[in-house]
């Protein structure tokens, strides 16, 4: 019985994904380049933007975003991402628990490495595992929308993958 209890408790002990940034707004877009994440509203006057993993200081989006990869432009039906972290294949996906909360989960096979509840009832459009800042280790980017139109509330939530979630 004690072994069963220990196995049950272990299943609920996955470390949390660490919130590193959360930016959203009407018409918000996101772009990624190795080691850098840019979020902003290119169609708004003054082209406001921010590098949420660098600072909260506002900036003007560049006119030319050549070399940047746009994120979350379309919503996938079942978004997920797979990457190799420390020579291990990991998958990130979102599931819904019985209470309706969306849970972002990072797994290696059936083993849950880390997880966190997404703090909004949004449509998840894209999930990306990438090096989005200058700190060691990849980040988990969740691109989301509230509404169906391009100008509806859109955003990106960024989680750091904790060291304890790695092999």
C-alpha cells in the first residue's frame, strides 16, 4: 500500500513551469529570432512593441522584420511542439482538466516533466519550444487568442523550463 501511495504522490509532483512573460492586446503579434522574442502591435500608431524577456521598456517595432519568424498567425487545431532538450525528446501540449482549466504540460513520453495552468480561457494557436532569450535553456511559448478576428485580443505567454524538469 505504501508503494502505491508513493507512486500516486509522485504523479502529482511535477515541477511548475515558471512564468517569464505574458503580453497581450488587440492586434498583438509576436516574432522570434534565436535568443530574442519581440511582441507588439505593428498596425497601431507608433508601432509599439516590447521584448518581454529583456525588459518592460516600450520600443518601436522595426519596419523590416526580415529574419524574424512570425508566431501564432494561424490557430492550429491541436497545437503541440516537440523538441530535443538535453538529448531527450520532449513534447509540450495543452490539455483541459475536468474543471475546464487549460494545463500546459511538458512531457518526455508518459513522464510529466513540468506543468502549469494557463491563466485564461483562450484559444491556444501555437506552442513553441525555443531559445527565446539569452539565459541558458529553452523557453516554452504559448500563442493564444480571445476571439476569431485578427484584431481580437491576442498574446503570448512565456514559461521558463525549470532545470528540475530536465534529465
